[in-house]
């Protein structure tokens, strides 16, 4: 669909609405001809493309990040033995654990280089469990990673459609053998207690998600800018982006950091044989698509905030390679974010990583004119762009702490997906099939991270409800056949709130008031004290509005 075809289609529709039948028919023929030629050119280019040449270009692109790298030498176990656990014998899995892991494999996952499909392991888990148990126990006891498990089929997955840049618009996803995934998942379960990842890491950790990361950030911003007893303050937020973060994890540094986590000797030796010496030698990086890679990356970036000087009061929030720093700026103070950025840049150089100056942004949030805006930040000679709105973990955040931009964006995306419902209606499918399509294709778009932005003014609430009403009108059932989006957002907020109250290590736990125990039996016992808000904006933020629902 080229820009010219789109232009001619608009002209055709304009002629139809104006009643110019002659011009309308002429443009219909023109659009048909343009579409036919576009299809012909598209498939001709597809047929003429050299698959081998394309594969070679992709391989060069994927190996480019570490071509000029100077990898750290893999450390000897003797050098770091004092950091490791030296148990008499490593923990081994039982046959029951192996059976449970095989039984819960997803049969739809892709087959790796060993050509053993996951459905086969799942279906015959009882028969195969003893054999796989022997393989895994031997691997753990001998601290050797099976050579076959190091082979991965790399698939280039576009980050955007259509991809324009071979170096930046593709993500390399590794499809490992299913046995390798089973081995890695068992290793993680056996050594879970040895890893001590900081609480500000929300990715690939139990009880954390993008919602918990966004809640810990935004609630602090609402509190400091709108509801502080010391007066309104400013927030200087920095959104860090790394170039090829997963591909530039240095193996030598990673093994040293694993040792500092007080890992066992056997696991470190197995890691030593797992990371290097693959079919295409990879001096750095962890494969995207393996079970253990996310945990390894968390270990690698766990010490990132340690490089920031202790005298600076900086909040750090991490979700895998998405790192956000923010600083509270009281009246009469100045921002220290340039010092923070320089420290992180130095950390990146020491850890053989690189900051992406083009994608790194900063934002100034302040509702008090007396606090001056801080100067622009720099990475070397590159000036960081200061934005008024930024998409963070799928949520659009404005420097006004309002949700108009996010609501407009999700409404636009949801309206595009009404096409699925019209297809269901035209195919004369049962109503429950259409409702399932709505609940799986449209409603998740309208409810992503809903606890964070759920406190909406009425006009934005009505805008979202109109999309659900429009969907039901297309499908045919009555408008009250589904629960309103507002009621569902309230339930999602309460569920997230309860998750925070039940987790003492949650970063948002400090924003929730302690329960009050009454000494007397009252008619209406209120065990949860209310939260006082100075402004309507703070009152509609996640913690205060959910507190009022309980």
C-alpha cells in the first residue's frame, strides 16, 4: 500500500461523496490498476531476492556489535574460588521434578536444532523422564554443558513494520533445543535461593511486572509534585537506553558477577562452558530466547546504581534493559542528573556496554514556577532530547501527569481493531465467538497497566466506554452483557493494591498507610486509614483512589 495508492483512494472517496460519478469511476479504475502493479512489483522483488545474500547480511548485522570488542578474559575458578559456595555436592533434581517440567512444556513452541519437538517430550514425559534425568544430573555433577544444547537457530524478528535498518530494526531470537530449556529451567529452580537481585528490578522476578515498575515510579512523582508536606517539588526523570544491551553482555564480567552472588562452583563451571564456544563464536551477549538469559542479564545490571555517588538521592527503577532514574528537586536546589548520567556512562564503558544517546531522553515534571528547569543533559558531545511525553514500558507519560496522550493512543489502536469484530459479524459467527474476539483482541489494549491510569476524569472514561459500546453494537448483544471498563479497572487496581500490601519488599509498600487496629467493637470499623490529597490530580493517582475503594 504505497502513499500514491492511499492518495488516490482518498480522492476516489471524495468524488463519491460529492456525487461526481464520472470522476469516481475513473479513479476506481486507476486505483485498481495501481494496486495490481504494486502487487506485481512486490512479488517480483520477493522472487528475485537472494536468500543466501540476505542471510549473510543478517549474520554480519548480528555479529557487528562485538566485532571490535575487547572481551574480558574468562576467569579461572581458582581466582574467584573464595567468592563461591563449595558444597560437598551440588543439588540434583528428582525424577518427579523432571516429569513436571516435561509435562508443562508448551507443545506449540518451535523445535530447536536437535529436531525434537516439545509435544513429543510432553506426551511421553513418563517414559523419557529417567533418560533426561540422567543427562541433567551428569551435566550438573560434571559441571559441563552439553555441546548440542549450545546450538541455537537464530530468527530475525522485526522490531517495527516494515523494517528499514538492517542493524537496528531486527531482534535476534534464539530457538534453543527443548532439552536445553529443560536443563536451564531446572538449574534456575535449584539455584534460585543463591541469587539476590535488588528489589528495584521488576523484570523476570517473582511478583513483579511492568505495572509494579510503573506504580513505583509514578506514585512517587505524584506525591512529590502535588502532595508533599514540604511544598511542591520538581522531578527530573532520565530514561536510559542501551545499544544492543543483551548482545554486549561481556562473558568474563558476567561470570565474575555470578561469583559475587555466592554461586556454587559447579554452576559457575557450567556457565563457563555454556556461554562461549558456540557454532558462530560469540565473545559477548546472552541469547534472547533461552530460559536463563533474562536472569543472567539481571545479574549483569544489578550493580548499575552502585556507580552513583552515595550523597545523591536518586531513585533507580529497572525493567531488564529499560532503566529509569529520577531525582526530586526541592525549591532552592539544582539537578544533579548530569552527574548521574556521567556515572552511568562510565559504568557502561567499564562493563563493555554503550548508551544510546539518540534514544535516551529526559523529562522535567514540575508545577511550581519558582523552581527553574534544569539545563539539558549530555552524553559526550551529544545533547539528550528533553520530551514532554514519553512511552515507558508501553505507557505514555506526560510531564503534566495527565493521561490524555495515553488514552488517545489506546483509543486509536482499539478503533483499528474493530475490523476483527466486523469480520466476525460478516462471517455470521456466533455472538460468543465475537465476544471472545473482543476480549482477546481489543479489551487488553484498553486495560494495559490500568491501575496506573485508572483514575480518569469523566470525559476520558466516557471515551473508553464508547469503544466497548461500539464493539457490542457491531456484535449484536445488549450493551449490559459485559461489565463496564471502569468497574474492571477498579477490580484490577484493588488486586494490584492487595499484591503490594502482601509483599513487604515491594517498592510501593511505603506509600500505603499501615492498618489501624481498633480497641473497641465499632459499628463501622475502618481498619485502613484514608489518604489525604491536596489536589485532584493526586487524588486520582493509583494509591489514593484505590485506597478509597476499599
